[in-house]
C-alpha cells in the first residue's frame, strides 16, 4: 500500500485532528463517500501511524503515547485545558507551513498541536526543544526532526533548556517559529512561566525569519513572570474565536497579523 495520502484521506485526518475521535458515520458526512472507501482511507492512515482504527470509527494515536502520564494531575490539567481551541489553532498554524521549510516548535501544549497537524506532511525539517514533539514526529518519513538537546528543568517537563540547547541553536536557522506562551500583553510584551525556557525560546526567535505566537484567548492580556520578547518581534498571532475585538486591537495596532481559529 502506498504511503501517499489522497485528498479525501487528508480531509478525514484534518477532521480527526479537530475532534480527536470520530465514528464512521461522522466521517461519511465529512467526506461524502462510501463506507468501503472511508475504511480504505482509514487503513492507509493507520499504516502511516497517524490514526488507530476502532470499532465503528477511528481515533488519533497520540493519546496512546502519553499513557505513562495519565495519572499525573498536572499533566492532565495542561492537556485538557482549552483542548478544542488548541486543536483548531494547531491546524491553522500548520496551514501556514510550506514544503521544504525548516520549522521551529517551542515546547508547549499548543505547539504540540501544531506539530501534530504536520505529521502527514512531506519535505519538512522541524527543530524543537520539546521531547514529546520529537516523539510524535519521529516515525514520519516526510519530516526530519532535530532536538536541541539540553536539560529537563522540572518533573514531568517535556522542555529541554540550558547551555546545550542554546549552543545547538547557534548553528541553525528556521523559516518559521511557532511559540507557546504564558501571556501576551500590549505593554509587557510576550512572557513565559520559567526563565530557563524563556532563554531558549528567545534564542529560537533570533534564529527565525518569522515568529508565530499560538495561544488560546485566555492568555491575551496576561503577564507571566519571565519576559520573552517585545511585541515588535512577533509577526503573527493565532488564537481562538473566543478572543474579543477589544482584546485583539492592541496587537493589531502593533502590526501583528491576527488569525482566528
């Protein structure tokens, strides 16, 4: 069976990326095709390691990768907070990515959804300091993934920080960087929770042609303890449709392109 995905299979995958799971009936409504055709497409997606067929439907495989963390309350809280919005933001971010680009992904739940939405793509290079993103992308033949190296700064963190990460980033350049954040504020700029992460993210910003902040709307106007960069360093902000025009206006006034997902 060929690894190439048909347009219909990509349509089914995008639906699953948006919903997490789906029944055959739901997928039939999306694709407007026959049940045997849908099942063949699901078999091809499963063969690529992108989904898992279930009785009467399909689900993404990624949740299975995190089974060892399922009983950790802090992990569950991060994973489940604004999950639907982050899925849509991840898909919108992936739509910006062109073939043959080198993409940067900082650690974070929203950037994980961006990476997840790229798994079926070909001819991409991904640079990340997130060990979980590297794990999710490692079995995809069309993506070459580079981990920065570094130190895991706290328990259950997927983020690599420290001198090893900073040294690695000296020698690489990215076409486009997607950044997960703690807050973005008109006066204080973009902020993170941990200073160690902010140092690595700031280096990634400097090595990138375009910087895209991906965040749910709850973080608009919020300020975290660790400064990352001024608004002038940001080119695009992707957030969810829950963001009010008043919350977005200060960023648009600064010349930042806003995409609602």
